[in-house]
C-alpha cells in the first residue's frame, strides 16, 4: 500500500506515530524539559517563578534531609535488589521444571505484579500489625517474638523491602523463566555426560547463560527502586522518626506540601543524574560479566 | 481515497491539539447574564455532598443570576489539585481552605482581599459570625476568607466506666492532677486505660498552652518552644504512658485507633474532636463531654474551614456572595446543623439552640464554652515543614531516642531557621 515516493511512506509512518508522540510530548517530554527549567527557579505554584540560578542545587548539597533520604533509598536498594533476584531466580528454577500445576503457580506468582500498590501496601500494613498481624503470628509458631515492624525504626525499612519483594518477585521471575528457557538443553546434556553435579551445572551453565537476563533485570530494577515511593507513602509516610523517608517522597513533599516546586525539580534532576550515572556504570561493567551466547 | 484518509487523520489530530491548548474562554459569563462560579471543596466528602447540593440550590434560588459549579476532592488530594489549578491559571473562583493552609495561601498572595466587597455589601453584618472565628481568616489585618464552620477538641468520657470505678465525673475545675488521680483509679487489668491523648504535634501545641507555654511569641518573630514549662509538658505527656501507665503506648494500642478503643469501652477519658459525636452515637454505654483539664490554665483546640476567593477571579462580586452565603446565611447554617456536618460559626441563637438540644452528648454547651480558651494552630508560612519536623522529633521522644529536653532543643534550632526564611 505504500506509495512509490519516499515521502508518502514517511507520511504513513508519521501518521501512525503521531498519536503516541503527541501524548509523549505533552505529558512527558515538555514537562521534563519544564522541570529542568524550573529547577533554576524559586516557584511556589501560586505566584510566578523567579529565576535564582543554581541556588537550588547548592541548597541540596547542604540539605541534611536530602542525604538522609538518599541514604534510606540506597539502604532500600541494598536490601531489596539481592533478595528479589535470589527469590525470583529460585522460583523461576522451580517453575521451569516439569511439574504438576506449573501454569497455575506461574500465574499465582504473577498476581501481585498486576495488583495495585495501594491495595498491596494496605494489606501488608495489616499483616505487619505487631499484635494482630499474620506475620508475627506466624513467627510466634517458632517461639519468635516479632518486632513492631512499621513502628520500629530498625524494622520499618525491612518491612517495606519484604513487601516490595513479594510484589515484584513475579515480574522478575517471568523474565528469569524466559531466560532459562532460552538456554539450550544441549549444554546440560553435555555436562551430564561429563558427570557434572546439579550444583556445578547451575554454577557453570545456568548462571553464565542467564547473565544477559540478569543484566536487564538489574538495570530495570535499579531504576525502579531508586524511585520507590508508593509503598513508603502508604505504609509509613517516611516514619518512624524519618527512618523510611526516600528521595521521591522528599520530592513530593517539596513540590506539593512545602510550596517549593523549583527545589523539588532540582532534586528530581539530581535523582535523574544519579540513576543515569549508575546505569552508565552498569553498562560499562557489563562487558566484564555478561556472557552473550556466540 | 487512502491519501485523503491519512490527511484527514493528521488534520483531526492537529485540530485536537489546537483546540485542547486554546481552552475555553473563562469569564464564566453566558449570554443571558448568568454567571457560573467554579467552587472547589474538600469538607463535604461523600457523606455531605447532598447537603452541599441543598445549599447550592438555596443560594441559586436567592441569586437567580449566579450558578455554582462545584468540584470535590478528598482532603489528601485537595491541596495538590488546588495548587495545580492555580499554577495552571485555572483556579476555581471560590475554594475552601482550612485555617492552617489559609495562612500559606494568604501570605503568598493567592487570595482576593474581601474588605472592599464587605463594605459594599449592605446586607452583610459581621456580627452574625462568631468574632474569633471570623477574625481567624484575617491576614495582616485584612479579611481574606470567610469562616464557614469550626470544630474543636474536648474531653470525652465514658460514664459507665466512671460509675464502675466509683470516680466523680470530670468537672470544669479539674486540672492534670485530678485527671491523673481519676485515671489511676479507672485503669484496670481488664484492659481499660484511664485517659488518652496522642503524642503528636497538634496535641503538643495545645497541651503546652494548658501549662502556659507556647511555640512562638505573639507575633511569631521569636521561638519560645524550648522553655521549662514545655519540657515539663512533654515529660507529662510521656509520663502518662511510661511512668503512670494510665495511657496505652503505641505498642499497647497495636494499630488500633484511639476512637475505636473508646468505642470498645477500653478508654475512660479521651481527648478528641467534636466531629466524633456522630461516630459515638450508637455505643452501648453512656458518655458525655467536659472541658479539658489544664495545668495552669485552660486551652482548647480550634479548627476552622473557610471560603476564599481567588485573586484571579473575574466574578468577584458573585464569588463574595457565595462565600458570604456559606459563611453566615441561615439557610446554610441550618443545613449544616441538621446534617451534623461540622458547626457553623454563626451567632444566631435560634440556630445554636437547635444544636444544643441534640444529644448525645448532653453537655453540648461545652463545645461553646471551649471557645473561650481556644488556641489556634501556630501557623507560619512554612507550616508543612514545621509539622513534619516536629512530628519527627516527637517520634524520637516516643521511641526513647531523645529526651524531651533535647528534642525541644533540636526543634528550637530548626524553627529558628524556618521563621527566618
């Protein structure tokens, strides 16, 4: 159907891209650029923005709460990332075996992924209730006197991490499953002939051949976990005593509660820069550990 | 055919964009001279939307040339939406503000000064509104808002528990000392706690006032939070939990709301808002309210909602009429009282009488007596920062990470930077 002339082809392509592009432009593209501009202003949303140069960025440097929020965000990532990777890989390996009810379990583990964060957070808030929650009830079977979870600054972040792992495992598991199914059986057969133990097969075949998938998951999860927000907002609102305040929550507070849209924009751009640099570094490092099958 | 189809699609999309950007003209005036006001509110919620509709109907009947178009949002979303609308030059003509946020909006110049409109309006008499409540919506001596309703916090008590323990009901002359004595008798090993007040910022600024303390000096140029009286107050608030064990700690409450514990007959004395009257209506025990015991003096919370007019409205006079109607008209006040939707701040005795005659609680006059010793929230421009910071420090005290002395020292330092900005 495409005409003989090149421009007609382009017209068709543009016509199909246009709706999406316009949506992106107005709801994402322009706001992103605007936030960059706003990050150099002081703007309370009620009166006109006032240009103040890099003052906001300077203020971030001296803002103890920014560093505290960054520290909490990093703590979340350090606790969350390895856990979700290990748990999801374990489940993916199990569900990759030929077993009864495999489809059912694959679907079951995916349900949290499509549930809303608000619902999940509220349910887990109840599960973590120190006196009536199922978590501490379960622990009491083993004679463990469970902590106060969300009211205890030492445990609140761990509770949030556990909730996040529960919700995201299904997604990561599906990616791992796809990766596992891409590994050719021939490697395992060859290893069998050489008399390799299951553990050795896992260590020397599965892990290396999964590295492209792992790399992808790492990038995606890291970007997402730098932006952790919903569960924190609902489960703890950053408390107790600020022990779970994360960066995006700080952005939200400045933008919509403290009348400081300019400062909030600046923090957003700092967050972007952090994510950007981390992703760049990951990309560089991938050559060292990611094996792409020849 | 195909070609024209593609062109048509592109054309349609472009038209869509242009139309979407230009927006409609926003004077809100139609050809027949009827003005449409945009009104944005949070206080009706779902429960009172029908009452708001009734008010609008009454208003439109009085003012056939004005139509009110309302939009509602929950309190959590309201201010985000309002700010976005104002930032997008799409502000509602009239909107609700609670007292705390009123100060921020007035200070930032987003509100229309109402004094010229008040002077012009021959029918409006400020004396029809409770003076203190009316003046709460002034900033820099100018009227920027109209109070529509108020609420306060008093001492609720479970009469049955008092009878069982053989303790006299709380009286006006009670101080913290009598409260503690009663609470110690009321607390028992069957899970009943004598008294409850949360340890958080709002409770704190009122409780220090009961001990003669304050957070700022009168004109909010100096921080007075770190005083011996206030340290004593905070220590008292903590002691009720940790020393006298007449108030449950957060752990002991394990996620249950204090109102629910009161309803379950587990708390004998509870400081909470008069908005709970409806919620406590059907409990299986007798209860009443009293003035809060103070230490050296009485002090009671005062919360108010009001209507403000956007500085950018094109229909100032109609907007004023609506704000005035919601604030001081008999019609609006009557609907409010009949539906138990907060308390109008009107002085009309017939209306107030209707409120007093309702029960429970029997001693509704306490609600008005409490107004004689009201403390308004110590609002500054950086209000949300103040409440967040304060909440964090009080959290630390509750967790035992900080002593009351040190927490107030930290707060003092932070507040000094906040009021200097």
